[in-house]
C-alpha cells in the first residue's frame, strides 16, 4: 500500500551501490490502460509528486512514475514512454527508466490483449475496419459518422465501433462526446493498423514469372482494361526509392484473368511477380494513375510494405518518411467538401 493520504499504490526506493536513492511512485491498474488516459493520469500524478517527494526517503532525487496494468497496448506504451513514465504488464511488456540512479530495462510482451473483455472492439482486423481505417488515413478531418458510412460502404455502427477503439488509443479526437472526428494521427494509425493487418496472410497472392522482364509487364499494365492496382516496392519507389525493385506486387479483381491477359506463368521458384485477390475491394479505392499504370493508394501501399516479407518493412518506413514531408500531396480534402 502507498503512504497515508497518497493515491499511489506503492512508493518504492531505488538505491545504487553508493547509497544514493530515488523514489518510484507506482500505480496499479485493474484493467488495461487506454492510451487516451495517459495524459489525464499524468496531470493527476503531478499533483501528488511534490508532497510525496518531501515525505519519501531520497527526497532530493526527482520522483519517478511507474504504472502496472494487466495489459498495455502499443499506443498506451508509446504514450507512457513519451511522457517518461515506466510501465509493466502481465504479458511481459516492461520499460523501466530512471535518470538518477541511471537504470534502463525494456522487454517486449504481447501486442494484443490475451484476455477477452466486454468492450465493443479491440482489433482492426477485417474488411469493415480496414475500410474505416483507410478513410481516416486518406482524408483530412473533420468528418462525421454518416458521411464515413456512405464513403466506406459500412453501417454507421461499424464506423462508431472503430472510432471508439481509436479514440481509446488516443489516435483520433472528437468534437465532444459522439461528435465529429476532428483530428487523426495518421502515422500512429498506420502503425496501429499494422498490428492487426498482415499482407502475407490476408491476401491470396500467386507467385508468377514474367519471362520478358518487369519493364515489359508494366508496358502491358498500361494497356490493361481489367481492374488491378500495383502495390509494394514498385508503388513505393515512385515516391521514396530505397533499392531497385525486383518483385512486382499486383492486386487483381480476377487474378486468373489477369494472369492470362498479362501472359504470366505461375512459378514456384524464380517468381518476379506476385498477383492475387485482395482481402477486400478497399485496395481499389482512391487508386492513383501514373504513366497509364494504376497504383494502390499510398496509405495502402505503406500498410502492405510494413507487414510484408523481406525488405518490405524498411521500404515502408522510407515511404512514411516521404508521407510526413508531403502530407499536402497525398492526403485528400475533407469528405465534407466532396
């Protein structure tokens, strides 16, 4: 138990071999800590620090904060680390850092809550969630539930459930309870989506060979009259070239038709093309045209690379860096202006 009159659950003392010490203020949560609560808790904790530091041995040291919770998701951990708060959860996620005495310990546990809870939504897996996420990424706020429902071909209830999850993670902000979405942290949203989305497992891709080379393939894509979208390395290389692409990755509404029309050969080894059916038609939403070739939206390309095989994650990070510097280029106007 913490000291009398303290809202902290415990005050520990960290002592180094020379006898110098610093207090560690510990708060224990009975439920997973949501990212949006970190700022609120930090404000409360600050009000406790001055009197506690005077009453605790080692009062000359700067007090340190630590939160313990059954589970801490990626967004909550990021917020805590940014605020300089140590943390630990029951799955093995831990970050303990003090300036004096100097200590740093970090371990990684689960990225998904292993215990089911009575909450509306805990994952961004699935088609409905992906459509909402893509809209949040592609468009500048503000936007409301009903216009997003029409834009994403979703029921308003699906929009609300995804919005509630992202609000709990501190990724979006509303204009009051149940109000319009007025702010979206698109970079954190991309990374949060990547926790639940996996390009290699959710899309059915077929390895193929273009015997005449990839330049010949893109020439044929420029004349194609079927539904497709290029993603992966070739799509990212237009904005953030990292290495010379050697594998073309293509979504097709009808993969078998696309393989036949493009003259590709299915190949178990030596493939230079991946072509297949996407997990949802959202990959064809808001595509981009460049030299007569259709490319997936940059937000979809980034998610595909971040969760793809090989050097995909590194290419995804390079693309995100470009997106940070060129947000006005790729992000679309608010849905309310359309």
